[in-house]
């Protein structure tokens, strides 16, 4: 049985004070939620403070990026070992913004996934096609490449630690989410790849989140789909009310799923 995961990717937003205030509000409002795993991914500068804020609560933390070497002369980079040591559980890897603006490739994503697991972090590995790739009928090729190469050399026992986030690039920040049917079609496809690669049990246990314009108005329909195990939320996770709404509505849908 997969425990769904709703994560807020705050991207490059919020000062330390703003982050503390939002995290405190979420903690107060969501303390009774048990059937959804709640994760916040603030910027690096806020992570240390938020460890104290969420300590003892049902909220976990994740970083938005990492480097695969444990330490050394890599100015500006932060390793999985460092992220783990401050108390994070997750790390987002290979977000499409990092692939588009910071030169991330399937190879760097794969190195990061392996290093994260080695250091005890759970990777949230992002995959997904661009609009022109979807229009050219390449969605399944792209997603399959992202999944296969991202998990290259990752063993069955490690693969179950990975959360896959299907984030079609055309749905990110555009207000235009994939329809529940479009998302489910790709999630089902990803699970088939996992089944082929790792077998039935691991494939059934690996969580696949949807991301891209998730909001309170569309979360219920998305969460009702069989293979959608949560959401990676950008813009709507920056507002206290909307993230609370998203988590609470997910929790209700799950009780009926
Ligand atoms: P939006 O929810 O703002 O579309 O962003 C999605 C995303 O990129 C989460 O990682």
C-alpha cells in the first residue's frame, strides 16, 4: 500500500522569516492529517530553521537540489551528505527548471539519485515532456528515457526509496494542468516501466506524484486516479490556504479511494 505524498516545491521564493511563518501555519492546520505524507521543500537558506519548526510534527522536509560529490572544491554546491545531516528526508532531483536552465542531464540526474540514496535521502526524481515533444507524439519516449536513465544502476531495494514526479513541462506554472486522464495515462505507463525493470512488488510500492498547476480546484480529480500517489505543488504551495486545502482534500479523497 503506497502512502501518498503531497510536497510543496517553494522554488526560489520566501525569505527565512516568510518560510517560518508559512511552515508554522501549515503545521497548525495540518497536524491531524495521517493518511498523506506532507513535505515542504524550501530554499537552502530556510531549511535549517524549518527543521526546528517542523520537528515533532507530521511534516517532513526536502531540498530542491544537491550535488553528487560528498565534499570538495565545488564552489556553490551542497551535497546530499550535508542535506541529510541537517535533518532532511527528501531531495528533489532533475526538476525541469534545472534541466532547462542549469544544464542537468539524465546522467547528472542519475548520479544525484544514487548519491542521495547512498547518503540516506529519498529522491523525488522529476520526469516529463515539453509541449513540442507532446505535440510530436514523443511523450512516452521522453518519459521512458527520463525514468530508465535516471534509475540506471539503481537496485530494486533502492528503487522503492525513490518518488517519481511526473511533471509535464507545459503544465508547470501555466495554470493549465494535465487532465486527470492525461496524467493517469503517463503514470500507468511509468508503473509499467517499473514493473518490467523491478517486478510487481517494487512497482506497486514506488510512489508516482503528479506536478503541474496543481491547485485546490483540481486536486480531487487528480488524486482519485489509480496511479496518482500525490502531488508536487509549485505556486499553490506558497499560499497557506491553498496548500492546506490541497492536503485536506487529498486526505478525504484517499479515504474513499
Ligand atoms: P506549479 O504548481 O506552479 O505549476 O509548479 C509545479 C512544479 O514545478 C512543482 O515542482
